[in-house]
């Protein structure tokens, strides 16, 4: 699937999955897409745990009482970060950005391969879910699960939600300029 088609089709899927395993080779391809993502100073801070062992998948799935995609996932990808990230540039770390870039690449790969997923983040921060999953996965104390991706073949068709139009969120050369042809004043300000 073309990358632009994958972007157009990608959506947050919270529905049921077909009861068929996700081949390990597909899971490897998905995570390889995450490994190819950019990272601050090329530090590649995100690590991944691919969960495809059925009993372990079921133990993680049972933790979420309201999300059908988590409950019926055929596999999970846990994106892991350092609890105490080291600064990599002028006292700043980019661990959250690194993880987010990897997750978006993986979501596009998931879509391109005909699977579906949803970015699980907020739920992990509640009631020690990240801790519980980290313990199930044998994470060392210095690491934490930051994002969890349930993966499976969708049993339903869900369209991508409507997005605001280009003109509502995008400007050329200066905030508020909707066309590239709007002239700039000598001070760089748009006319009118």
C-alpha cells in the first residue's frame, strides 16, 4: 500500500478483531517501521516488546474492561522508555517525541499490512496499568511502558474520522496566511 493511502486509511480502531493470529513476520515488519523512525540526536531511545504468546496476550487483554480492541487483540506491541531519560541536547531529552514518531510509523505499517490498532496511552497512566504490564513483560526497573498497541485483523470496517480542512490548520509563511500568493508587507506581515 502506498504511504499516502495508508495515511488516508489509518484510524483509531477500538472494535473487535478476527480470531486469527498475526504472523510473527508481520509483527517484525511493523516494529521495524518503528525502528526506522527519526529520533532526537539519533539516540533511538524507544525499545519494544512484541507480545504474541497467546496466554500472555490474554493476560494483558483482560486488564482493560472497556476497550474491545484491547480485549480481543491478537498481539500487542509495548513501546518502552527510560524512567529517568538522559539529556541529549542542551539539557533536553526527546524520549516522548522519539516514542511518538516510532508509534506513528508502526500505525501506518499496521494499516498498510491490513491490520488495525489504536494508540493506548492515557489508560496506561491510570491504576498502575503501565506498571502491571511492565511486570508481565519483565521490564527492568529503569524502563516503563509508554504506549501499547493492540494489533489484529479488524472484524469491522471503520472509516477514518473527519479531519478539519487544510485551510483551518495550515498557513503559508506566517500564521494566518492561507495562500502562498498573499503578499507580505516589508516587515513580513500579511496584508489585511
